[in-house]
C-alpha cells in the first residue's frame, strides 16, 4: 500500500488562502476550514480597529468592540448572504458593536449650548497644529456627538467612505446619512473653529481615509 500523500506545506496553504477573495474565505470558514477566518481577521482588523477607535474614542473600548465584532462575525458567518461586500458586512458588525457599548454605558450626548460653551473657553492654541494634534482634537470632538451622528461622520468624513457605502454599513437610507452628517458637522463647527488651518484638518481626514480604504 502506498503511503498517503503529504499535506501541502503550511506556507503553500497560507499562500492559497491569501489568493482567495473575502467571500471565498467566508465560504471556506463555513465549510470547516479552521484557518480561513483568521485570514479575514488579518486582512481587515486594522480598518475595523480604526472605525471602532474613531467611533468610541477610547482604545480599550475600541479593542473590546472589535473583539466582540469578530467573535460575532465568526459565529454568524452563515448569515452573510452576499448582498454586500464582506468588508461592508464586517463594518456593520463593528459599528453595531460600538453603538451597543455606547448605549450600555448610557453615554449622554452633549447639548448644543454646551458645545458653544466649550468652544468659547479661553484655551491658548499653538500657532501651528500638527497632524497628530488635529487628529486627537477631532477624535475628542466626535465623542461629544450623539451615537448615530458620530458613526456617520466617522465613516464619511474620517474614513473617507462614500455616502452610499456608509448607508450600507449603517443599514439606513443615503438621505439619513446625509442628514446625520450635516447635523454632526453643524455641532462640531464651534468646537473646531480654533483650527484655523482648515487644509490641515482636511488633509488629516483625507489621508487617513485613503490609507484605510487602500489598506
């Protein structure tokens, strides 16, 4: 009797998985491949982490939300119907995990008059604000918004997704995303008015979004 053929080397198996699409990996995971979902996590964890961090504004909370989301995606992979991209499906799970954590903690959105009061505080600002400082201030300001407006602005303004893609992630009409973004921007305007160099703010958001979209 001839011996059974050797299994393909691990490196070969990894290369084969790397060549598969996200949808094919998910199908392999559902079919019992114990390593397929790990490849999905490897591909998308940085983007999911960025969404969670921008939405929650807290690294520990973001890490927990991403972990919850991937566990949920692992267990509910057979619910994926292919009506949207796997990345959209994952984004939706991550955003929902973030919103769930915000609701459980009863995070109270700041009222408009409080936003104005914060903007009017006499806080000395440096003449030149670096990319990191701007990014940190924008993240802090986002934490003052209601959850739905924050999630919409994170996807559209910070991550650079189109309104249509954000609507798919959030599971709402495009008009709702536009409305939430408009209301959120109006509330952020007085908070971020001290950032005189608007090109810096745009550059931070656009560069970050392009980097995360392109991997």
